[in-house]
């Protein structure tokens, strides 16, 4: 049965899986480079990038670079999948929170070991998500939704493995 152009089609949320992977790669690269070179300003840059991406997704620097440079140059192609973007934004916000705390510790206190530890937590979780597709921030979002602390996920479709 064909649907007509005016048929009432439900609004199914979606994400660009390649954009998510690219953002994870940028995050893990920035946090690793910051730690290896001991340049705390890179932690600040990563914190700001994640905070902006979580608050205003269309203005996120990784997204702008992806859509403005990588896609037009055909270096990457979008891969759209049915998924709720809210857990991914939540994960970015948590990453931004950890990196903001890391920045404050690195720039404003003598607790640099704790600051670098927070940077490495974000690095490890971004690496895990990039390598096997497990998003710890998304997992926390889903659990908080089950407990009624956050809204339940708006999308109730099938689970699609997004690993490599």
C-alpha cells in the first residue's frame, strides 16, 4: 500500500550516526592531546565544544566542521538512524560537566591530578563509545528515565546496534 503525500506519517526521531562517531573522535582526540601535552587550555576547548553541542546542537563546533567541511568534501557521508537525540545530548552535557570541573581544577587549584583524572574519564568513556558503541551517558539517561527523574525516551522503536 502506497502512502499519499498528505498521509499522516509519525515524526520519528533520528540521529546521524557518523556525526556522533565524529564527535566522539574529536572529544577523545582533544582530551588525549590535552593530557599528553599537559595543555589545560585544550580541556577548556573540549568543555566548551561539548557544552555548546549539548545546549545548541546546530551550533556545535564538531557538527559545523562535519557538515560544513567533511560532508561537502565527501570525506564522510551522513548515516541516518532512528534514535532519540536527547540521550546523546545528555551524554554531551555530562562530558561538558566533567571537563568543566577538570578545567577549574587544572587552572584554578593545585588539584591538577584530579583535574587530569576527570579529563581521562571523558577520554575513556569517549573511547569506549567510539570503539564499541556503548554510550555511558545514554545509559545513565535511560536509567534516570526508568526512575522517573528524566523524561522517558520519546522513541520506542527497535534497538539498532550502532557499533563498528
